[in-house]
């Protein structure tokens, strides 16, 4: 992506309008809008000054790529409930997009985003044109967590994501950071980065917000035609079928990969017992769906994305519907198997 750096006069202009005001609900202080690091620092300092001698209390950050929807709004509300200061970031991070992905056509709706931030009581919106310029030489690595599932299909995605999340944590200096469970692997990577590298911030996961018919809200849903939107429902249907199978599978279910036909398991996981029953139930729904090209359907441990046979598990799916790549997941509990694993 080519970026034109603002000239000195443009920078001065930007500094003068550092705290441009976006519309806000009456009795609430206006949202401060920061377009670069200097403006952000000024806005955060102003926020701290407003808090007075008692100190700023807790600060929360909600990071987004914009095109805000009710999923983002629920993150903002969760942050507003838990923190005295709420900072939202809006940035379509080029580092996490691979060649041929949708960086250029990613939806950008800044005015509407600002209205949602104002409605949800956000204090500061940080929406820079570019964060790393030039591109950073040093990047974070998600390690093995970044090589499976989404990472296998989007090489480098989680390294680019962590690099910008780390940068935004440093720039916004929050006590709490809120992320959606819809991006489950992202949440696992961020939790591990924060723990492994001692970031000193509390990461909070927020439940996936869905349309009444089950479709997980996603900025990329706008790419779907009405027909594709209907087809996309197969993802959440498959996850629900998998979760139902977990609830009903006996702990000693003896269904193994051998019971699943080649047609139903293209890339068989080494699952057996309840795990295989869950995968088979979800896969059956996907196999019957029109227009859904499955990338992966996997059942993993929510802690490290490794294999799981009993206890808490994440069932994740990624699929292409038309040219749109969608992801979704559901948490479930596998009954303990005969060995009590
Ligand atoms: N339906 C949802 N429910 C709860 N949180 C969500 C939902 N969709 C996105 N989020 C969260 O909002 C934050 C910002 O996500 P992002 O801006 O990428 O939106 P998105 O809808 O996931 O976009 P995309 O379609 O690009 O995946 C992330 O923490 C993400 O997990
Ligand atoms: C966390 C994030 C804002 C980093 O760019 C992005 O991956 C997203 O919106 O989920
Ligand atoms: N919410 C995920 C961001 C991405 O797909 O790049």
C-alpha cells in the first residue's frame, strides 16, 4: 500500500485539530479523534487531566479494523462497563494481509464508525492513516500458534496482527484490552503474547454477536450477495450440530476416523470418540451445504490450539462463500473418554 506522509504544514494542521470533535450523545463529553501518534498522546493526556487528582482509574482499549457493527459495539459496551476510560482504535493493518487478500477493498466507513463510538461512550478514537512508516524491520512472531488453522491459510497473518496489537498496546497504555471470541485464534495468540512477553495488560474475551439466524457478525459480511448470505448460514449451523453432538455423545463413543467416509472428511483429524462424533456432525452439515468451500473444520484445545479429546474444546470452521472467506467457532465441552483423558 502506498502512503503519502503528511507535510510539515499538514502535520501542524493536524496538531491544531488534534481533538476534533465527533458527534456525541448530549450529557457525555465529546469523543476525541486522533489521527497520529502525537494526536493520540495529546488526547490521552487531556483525558488524564480531565480525571483530576484522583487519577485516571482504569483504561480499556478496543482494537478494530473499522466498518463497525454490533459485534464491535458489544466490545465497546463491555469496555465501558469495566473501565473509566475507553479508547477505540480503527486501523486496517497492512501487515496482517497477505498478497491477493482484500486489503484494498476492505470496507472503510469512518463517519459511521465515529457515530457508533460516540453512541457507546468512547473517550478517544485513534484512527491513523498509517502506524508503521516505514514498515517495521522488527516484527513479532506468533510461533507455532500462527502456523495452524488461519495461519496455515494466511501465512504471516498472526505475526502482522501481533506486531500491530503490540504497537497499539504501547501507544494506548491500557489496563484492559477487549477482543472478540469470533476471532478465536487471534485471541489465543494475543493472550500468549501478553503472558509470554509480560505486557502487563488484562485481556478480556467477549462472546460472539450473531444475527438472529446465527450468522456471526463480521465486517466482511457486506461482501456477500443475498444468496451467499443464506449459504453462509451453514457455518453456524455446522458448529451448532457439532456442539449438540458433544452434549449427546457418550463418553465412550467408539466412532473413529474409520467410521467417517472419505467424502465427509477430506483432511481427517486424528480424532476418535466424542471428538470424532463432533467433527462428523459438523462435517455432515457442511457437506450438505451449497456454495460453501470449506478450508478447515477442526476441534482443538482453547489454550494452545493443540489436539483435544476431553474437556473444554473449540470447534472452528473457515470457508469461502463466493469470494468471501468467513470464519466462525463455538466453545464446547467433550465428555471425558474411557481413560478419563
Ligand atoms: N460478531 C462479533 N462478535 C464479537 N466480537 C467481534 C465480532 N466480530 C468481530 N469482533 C471483534 O472485533 C474486533 C475487531 O475485529 P474486526 O474489526 O476485524 O471485525 P471483523 O468483523 O472481525 O472483521 P473481519 O470481517 O475483517 O474479520 C476483534 O476483537 C474481533 O474479534
Ligand atoms: C486486532 C486487530 C484490530 C489487529 O489489527 C484485528 O486483527 C481485528 O480487527 O481483529
Ligand atoms: N478480525 C480479523 C482480522 C483479519 O481478518 O485480518
